[in-house]
């Protein structure tokens, strides 16, 4: 780090300084976190345990749900602990780790959303070649590419902050470590580094978002030649994907397509895409996907039946 760095930890101001408000938020976020983990891991378990969901689309969906669970875990556990503490601190090292992991999982999710769009394009526009193009080897390779690309992206974020000097103040008006709050505390001019962040985060988010909307526009336009039942299934799947894309990218674009600055609204936007979006994704996919709902019902009935048989055998 910079030679003039004298800061070993940061003080987080959090979401609110009202003790009653903190307790209320703790209960709300704890319930959200439990719901997020249960919902996303339930999708992963359902896809793994259901032979009828053995397709590339559900493979990517299960992986996206796993990433959502991990992504939520980078912020929420620390936030929950801080809501119960009077003094909220985070070491410089832990801050950099949180920044890296957050952008790592966020980057993986961006790649997965792109690959899911490509999967739907092949399935709807080239159905005869779908299983040939999207075979198991290709799916695994795409997941590996998503991790490599996300790792490179996260490494750039952390390296940009790692070399900055921090000599005080060390108070972050936020509940987590992110690029703009940290750049605002650096004891040096961060104008050009801020432009790099806009180019790396903001521009990429805008370009990917527009390309995804364009790709789904092409997919939906191709449905004119499909049967009514085929259009219904494709519309249900694509609309779910589009909703998830909007929920993920719009807050990211708001956060990063601007010069280095901090607004009071930033904390609430960050809450939305780090807390609420991972919880909403499994709801969107399960409520609008009949096959997943049927598979979950079958697994639940199977577990309930096996438990009932086991209990009855114990008393016989």
C-alpha cells in the first residue's frame, strides 16, 4: 500500500444510528438472509435431485442460485453483526477481502446471465442443434470462463485500492466496503482512478445490459414462427430472465456510471442489489417455472412419505 498509509481499520456508519431501528433491521435482514439461503439452495437441491431438470438451462439456473447464496453471504453476515454492535469497524485487510469477494461473485453472476441468454437463444432459435451446441463440456467450460473473468475483474478492483494511501479520516458512511467510499478516503487524487472504475464497472454494466436486452429482443422476435404452446413456455422463461437482469444491472449502472461521488441513496441501492435481489431471484424463477414447481412438489412429497414410513416403522 501507499507509504503514507496509517489506517489499519475503518469505522462503518451503517444504515442507521437509531438503536430501535437497528434492532428492527436486524430482524428483517435476518429473515431475508434465511429466506435467501433456503430459496437458492432449494433450487440447487431440486435441480441436482430431479432427473427431469437435467438440461443446460437448469444447470445454469442452479449455478446462478448458488452464486446468489454466496454473494448474499459476502455482505449480510457482517451487516447483521454490525446492527447489534455500537461500534462498527472493519480492518483494512478484511475490507479488501470483502471488496474482492463481492466483485468476484458479482462478476460470476454477470457472466452467468450472459451465458443463460446464449442458452435461451440456442434453445429457441436453433432447437435442433441445442443439445449438440450446449453439451455438458461446453456448459462446464462456460462456468470456468465465468470464474476466470470474474477473478480478473475483482483483482483489478482490489489492486486499485491496495496501492492507495489512507492517512485519515477512516470513517465510511456506508455499511460495506465498496470502490467509491474507499476512493473518497484516499489521501491522493483519485480522479483518473475513478474514471477507470467507471470504465471497468459502469461501462461494462451498460454494454452487457444493452446486449442482453437486444439478445432477448431477438429471441422474442423469433417466437413468431413457434406454436402457441412453444411461445408460452419461451415467454415464461425469457420474462423471468429479463426481470432478473433488470433487477441486477439497473442498480449497478446507477452506482458506477458516474464520477467518484457518494450519495445518501447509495446505501439503499446497495441494500437492494446485495440483499433483496438474491432473495427475489429464486422467487422469480420458481413462481414462473412450472417444471421447477412440480419437481419441488415431488421431492417434498417423497421426503414426507419416506419420513412417515420411517416413523410408522418405529412404532410397529
